[in-house]
C-alpha cells in the first residue's frame, strides 16, 4: 500500500494525497494516472456495484447492456494510448451504423440532407426547400435558443421534422428554451445547401465524392469497442488503481467536502449502513454533478445559489430480449416519431456479439428520457417492459409475441441541461472555486456541467493530473471540447492542441492561488 493511504484504526479515517469523487471515466482516469505517478489516492463511488458512471455495463442473466452507447474513438492520441494501456487485449473492431427512424423510413445519421429531401417526397421536399430559402433571406437575428440556431441553418420545416420532436424528447423542454450552445456543438459542419448542390452535381455525374452533407471530414466507418462493453474498460482501471495500492471505495456517497485551514480537504462519505468515513487529502477532484457538489461544500460558497439552479436530464433503458436473429443492423436508431415516447433504440449485438449470449435472440435497449421522479421514472419495471414492447410493435420493429423477457436500468443525471441560464451559473461557480480553492478540481461531464464525450471527460482528468503534478495550472481544462467539431469526424489519434494557459493567463491564475499546502497531518486523539 502506498504511503499515506493507511486507515486509522477505529474511526475509518484515511489520509491521502488526492481524494476523487466519482468512479466514472474522468474519476478513474485521474485515479489511474495518479497511482502510476506514485500518489496516494482514494476514489469514492456512491454506486455499490458498478464503476464507469454512464459508461458502465450492466449484466442481467448473461445479457450485457451499454448504458447510452459508447463508441471508443478519439482524435487525441493521448486518450487512445491510455485506452490501449488500460485494456490492451480486449478491443474489437465494429462497423458504425446509426440512422433516424421517421414515419416508417430510415434516414442516415448524421442527416444527409439530399437523401432526406429525396425520401420525403416531391411536395414535402419543395416545402422544406422553400422554408430553407426563407431562413436564408430572413434569418432570425437574435440567436439565443436551439430553435433559433437550427431554423437559421435548415428552415422551420426541416427543423420541425428532424430536430424538434427528438430534441424535446431528450431534454424535456421546448426547443426555444434550450441554449443555442447545444446546437452549435452537436450539429456543427452540416450544410443543407452544400448537400443539395453536391447531390445535384452527383446526379449529373459532375461530382463523385460521397454526398454526406458534411463540410468536415467524413465520419468513421468503424470504431473500436471493448468486447464485453465499456464497463470492461473502467473495471480494468479500477483494478489497476487497487493493484497500485490505492482504494476505490464503493457504496460511498459524498456527504460533505470541507476546506481546512491549510488549504487541504476533509471529505466525509455516507455508507449504505448509515456509517460515515472521513478522508483527508491535499487535493480533491470532483466529477460529481456541480449542483450536488456546491450543496455539499463547506464553507458554503456564495455561488451555491447559482449552482442550485443547474438542471439535469435522466433516462432509463428498457432492454428487451426478442426471439430473432437480429432486428436491424444499426448500433442504434433515433426515433423521430411523436407517436411513441422512446427516443433511441440500441442493438446490443451490433456493439459486440459477446454482449448477447444466445445467437437466436436479439437484445435491444429502448431509451426513455425523463426526469427523476416523474411518471416514467416512477413506473414499475413490468409496466416499462410492457410499454417498450408495445412501442416496438407501433414502430413495426418486432412482434410482441416474440418478446421473451426484459430488464430496466435507470440512470440519473445522464445529461447536463443547456438551458438559457446554465452558462452564467457555471461561470459563477467556476470563478469562485478557482479564486478560493485552487486545490479543488472539477472534471468530467457532470463535474463541469458540459456535454463532454467519454474521451473529452478523460482529457479533463488527464490535464488535471498534469496540473496537480506540476503544482500549478499549466493546462486550462475548461477549453477541452470548447470548439470541437463533431467528435467522430477525422482520424483516430489525430493530434489536437492541448489547451495550455497563455503566459498572461498563467500569471493571473498563479496570483490568485495560495501556496500549495503540505499534506494534512493526522489529528492526534487522546488515548482511550
């Protein structure tokens, strides 16, 4: 066991260099790298069974479910190298296929505009193009919402068909209340006019390039995937942290994170039996939802009132076992149909054949986006399986008589919500923590309240570790994924520029930081 990780007898207290809240991709990346660097680490995770957060893999009766769907692709060589280092022998190569399902037809995803217009028919396509032309001539000048941004790009008709229904299913709020940041981040690079003109040129034999409507590089056709699901990666990372002499503590929910007089931290966690464990650390890394962290900090920061308004979207997966070789070849399909509540359907065998043990049974996961505590979330598992079975029939994807079983997995706080106030709330929280608590580091999707992909979440943790080891903020973790094109465009391992602070920014950051504190000495107790 590494120096500093010993537990005090009788009071369940640990002293470590770094305490990490959350055993998801960001938390375990930080834990693994710090362990390699010889630091003493304790990772706490409130789930008592699974690591990986939303990237975990759940197993039920031999069937394995990927919660959300996670392609292992990154343009960061450092991230790709780390995946290979943690899980060197268990990646498989899988074909990439995702489509949109609308009114009984399939459309490519990301949307291929020329294909979409062709499939919609002459009359509807004409209306779509007229709507697009109107948006180009008379664009909305105040771009505040997702709706504003998307209507300007595609026109109101295509927006209503391919964006509005699905987006409102996912986020549970009107598109005109969502920040334009979401659209700018996730739909960047798709040009309707470019797709249509390229399509016309192709029809005349003047352009033989693939017509995908993307100005950026075309998307990958294959991706790597752990043969037993993404949880395999994070279970391996957990094991390596433990093998290095450090601890990953399951069933530990953050109760309080208190700053001490020396700039270090005293973390208290609640266990399932109601008992408490205390961990003292020089640095704290949090991937917990920013709203929850703010409420548990002591002394309570002024920004907690802002952070308390941050919102999250939850979802649940209903996994159905269906007597069939396969129902569709896609990794997943997006359901842009208002007749059903399901938003996306995974095909687990298309992710990896080893996820589904019976070759005569298809296993699909229907994803329902909801808020914790609402009607869907509170429904019984049996009712949810019945709903999913009915909706598969409505969509024409399977016969209910072929469904032979099902299971439900609930995932709270899956997505940080980009409403019109989120950016200012995050800014206030960030500025206060950076000014007052330089040894507290926020990482990951929920920790930074940013819709990061798995590799982006890992990158925030990797750069945080570099900053801790250097004793100063060399890298600006908040610039990760700030101006990224669609993350599956380009080539795996393409070098990307790391977001270093400029000399001026670094000087300003250092001037606001206190001296890096010494490790907190264990408090002496009177002899019993």
